[in-house]
C-alpha cells in the first residue's frame, strides 16, 4: 500500500453528488456532518486530482449512476485489489451496497480482472483491508466487516497471502460512524506508518514494532480531521488533508514528501480522506 501508484480508480464529486439540490436531500441520510457545498467540493477535488496527476500514470473515473449515492465518491470501499484482480465486496453500510454491482460492471467494461465476490451474509468495506506487505493482509473486524466476509476473503486469497491477521476494531463512536482499520493506520513506506494508537489493539502495535515499522502518532484533534488518513503515492511520498500540521511535520522529519489538499467538503464532511477517495489498481 506504499509502493509506486501506477493505476487508480476515482470518482468526481459532480458524478457522486450530482448537484446542490441532490446534496440537500441526501446528506443527512448518508450521515454527513453537514451539507457539502457542491461548487467548493468540485474545487477541492480538482486540487486533489492535480496532485494525483503528477504521480499516477493512469486515472480511471467511475461514471455517474442513479443506483448509488453520495458515498460512491469514496471509491476505495466497494472493492479491494490483489495481484490477481479485484475482490468485489459488499459494504457494511446498507446504503452503499448497490455500489458493488456498478463497480463490477465498470471493471468488466475496462477488462480489469475480478478475483472473486462476497456472497450471502458477508459484508466488508475496502477500508478494513490493509496490505501490511505483499503477503500479509490485515482485516479489521468491526461494524463494516463481519466474520463471514473474513472467511470468504481468507479463502479467495489463500494462494496470495501467507498470513491473514484479523484486527478487532472498537465500538468507538458507535455503529453509525465510519470506523475502518484504515482510519487508524496508513502505511507510507515499508518501515513507516501514520497511526492513531488510542484505537489500536496492543497486539497490532507490537506487531508493527516487531517488523521495524516506525509509527508517527497522530494527535487526537488531527485524527478527528482525518489526519491519520494518508495516501502513499510512492514510498515516502504522500498526500493528506491540509489540517494535520503536526502529522505533516513528523512525516517530513521522517524523510517524506507531503502534498496537501483542502478537503472539508469532499473528505471531512463525509469522513473520507485521500485513501478513501482512491482505489489503487496497480502498485509496483
């Protein structure tokens, strides 16, 4: 999750939010903090995309669809990519479940391989699946990812993964809030991660230490402004929302190059930082 990002899927807010009238009708239903400003959201997104374009060779845009809602902006969650293709997930947030079918059709049209798909009672969000390295997969077990999904993902990835590690997630602010495993850890290099240790199980923190991964501890105020949500564009090259001054400085001190974008409308209000806004397809 920290190697050079070569190919990525995104979705523009004009295709997820549609217009201000649509936002006015839908923002409370999707549990946003307040109604986003449609014009400002587009301006923020153009700033974000301009950073991606400097580093990513191929950017694919998901189209608008009447079948999905505001959260389709956060393209990371409906699928997770492996070396052998995408795993089609089913969100633990029921309002987001129609996104999987739309995504599946898009991948077929683009001739992007699909490894498998969750079935039955399994639910999981991409934000709960973290590749610690090429052969180690962390899976957050919380309100968005259940045991049946973990069982199916384990089976689908058995030839790709040496170790699948289940990470229990806390209740924290409740079932309706968005807490993913990626809410509390972002890998920036093979030996550097941004973390929020207060919500991290002790064994996971110890595992990172054992593997020689230096942890940059995000302070509480910056965590609540998505300061722990950092997207690696390449090893020690990353992008984050522009309200994490302490975290940014610690990243720089660790030798990282840090890009920032203003993300109030597209990130903070819907609880989706730069990792959520992007679905990495190929990293090398």
